[in-house]
C-alpha cells in the first residue's frame, strides 16, 4: 500500500513545485497617443529616421570624439553606476542560491560537564566529571519551493538587475550630453570672446579717430568721452567670458575624471561653435520609449515589484524543507574513527506563520501598493520623456528662427555702421550717429555669438532627450 502511494505523493509534490503564487508579470501598456509621430519635428531641422546612438559624431569633431571616449572610461559617476550593477548581480546570484541546498560545516571542541552525561554517570554509580567533547557536523537543508517563493525571489532580483543596468545607461546618457555640453561651451565662449575683442578693436579705433579729430578741432570733448565710455563698456564684457570659459574647462576636466591641474588645455583652442553635419534624426514615440533608459528602468522596477507580490504571497503557505546532518561526536579525537562516534539524521521540517497571518498579509498589501506605485511611476516617466523631447525640439526650432533674425539684423547693423562711418568722414553725419551705429553693431555681433552658443546647447538637449549615448562600446 505504501509503495503504491509513494508515486502519488511525488506527483503531488511535483505539481505543487510547478506552482507560483502571485500575479504573472505582463509589460504595461504606454499611455494612449505616446507611440505616434513627435509633434515638434520639422523637416527643416529633423528627420523621422532612427536616431544614431553616437550622436556627437554628427559634429565631425575628432577632439570631441576623444573626450567622449575618455569620459566613458574614466567618469567617476559612471564607474559608480558600474559598481552598483555589479552589486545587483551579486544579489541575483545570492537569490539563485535558493535553488540549491544550504550547507553548514561545524567543527569544535568543548571542555566541561554536560547535565545529561552527569545523570547517566550517577545512575551507573559514577561521579560526574569534566571531559572534552569533540564534534564535526555537516548540516544541510533544501527548501522544496512548492509555492514559488524562491523562483519569485529570483525573478524579482533579475528584474532589479535590469533596472540597475538601465540606471547605469541613464548615467551614460547624461555623461555623454554633459561632456559634449562642456566642450561646446568652451568653443562658443571662445567665439564670444573673439567677437568681443573684434568689437573692442572697432570701438577703440573709432575712439582714437575721435580723439585726433578733437585735437584738430573737428570734434567736441563730449564726443571723446562718449567713445571712451563705449570702449570701457565693451572691454568690461571680456573678463566674465574668460571666467566662464575657464569654469567650463574645469567642468570638462571633472567629467573626464581629471583634476583641474590636468584639465584639457588644448580644448581652449576651439573658438567656433560646433556645427551639425546633417539634420537630427528623431524617430517617433515608439522608438523613443524603447530607447530611453529611464523608461526601461521604470518598467523593470515594475517587474520586480510584481514579482515581490509573489514572494510575499508565498509566505501565506508552509515552507517545507528537507534537512539532514552527518558527523562525529566523541570524547576523544580517535573516537572519530569508530562507528560509535557517528551521528546523522534526515527528515522534513515545516515552518508556517499560522494561524496568525496578519504579518504576511500586511506584506502582501505593501507589495501590491509598491507595484501600483511603480506602475504610476512608469506612466509618469513616459509622459516626462515625451514632454522633454517635445520641449527640446520646440526650443531648438525657436532658437534657429531667432538666430536667422539676428543674422539679418547683424548684416543691417554692419551696413549702418559703414554708412555712418563714411558720412561722418564726409561731414554729412554727426559723431553721435556713428556712436549709435557702433553700439548697434557691437550688440548685434554679441547677440549672434550668444545665439550660436544657445543653439548648440539646444541641440545637445535634444540629443539627451532622445536618449542616445548608452549603447556605445
């Protein structure tokens, strides 16, 4: 009868072993309307092609390529993210250990008296004595994962590893964008400095002409003072630009994992805003959701939270294990070689939080609430990614239109200055007219240089919003 029941018992255990309590995970559906075309794309500045991951190469600047390569290898924040990923992988391996028996080996020696031994000695007419006891024991325990607690734990740990990997990728996206941003700032500030110095040359030359005309009686002292004031105003714009440029250099050094003393001084030779060699490929909403690491991180965190519901639910049921021990116990070390010192045992053990199951049910409620929070966070991240991308594209397009208007104004300011200069020499215009034209010229040149800087920063913001940079080797 017993032999016929054993196969049935094993079949029941196998069937229970195939059970996994708690919900099975299914990827969430993105919010409605999130996977279509991006609304702020424009054929003048963007294409619907799949974005390139190495977007900085669109600037065709070998020095920028080198800085990105160095940053990926040496950036401290990125190295810390890699370390976090290694820690998460170690946690996964610890969870996988639940599929195998746990073992503990103990060896020891104790000198003293044992109450049970003393009682035996007294019953046999002997006096209690202090003795040595030597033991070597190997304990083993294997949990029968009947309700999927271990499997759900591994599932949650695996999803957590994926989430940490996505967080590492998000750091890489940021490092790529901020490194390019710092380098571009160095270049555009160099351009603004060159513009300011050219303006200083122009107003200084006109100031000298005004002084000579005053000495010859052809101009008033007021004209001289006005031109000197303009020279001082233009000269005052140079130190802040130089300070900002040095600050950007130190920012770039930190991103490259360098100290300020080892900052890349060669970057200061760049005095022109980087220019894109082609339109920006932006793809669509679907490709954006697939590419952005923060969305992947939120989705994987939701998967981990869902698996943790199963881990908590499994605690409602008994935890059944097979335990065993094997070893030797004796009063002398030589006893280990005799059968009388042998000790062993094997059998099942059951652990069950019953009948008071308030704690496991509270943990289930907590896990479900955390899963709901993860789902809401996923939706928020998706909406945030779409918002950032649309905003970045809108600002980029607006800055392009602004720059074109500023270029037109700059051309007119140069023409006005040339006309005023010639007319003053011919006596057909007053020095005040020339001074006004100079001020307009200086402002127009500075505005175009500032717009060049803003344009590059807007481009980098677009690339960062598109989530590029994390797939590079």
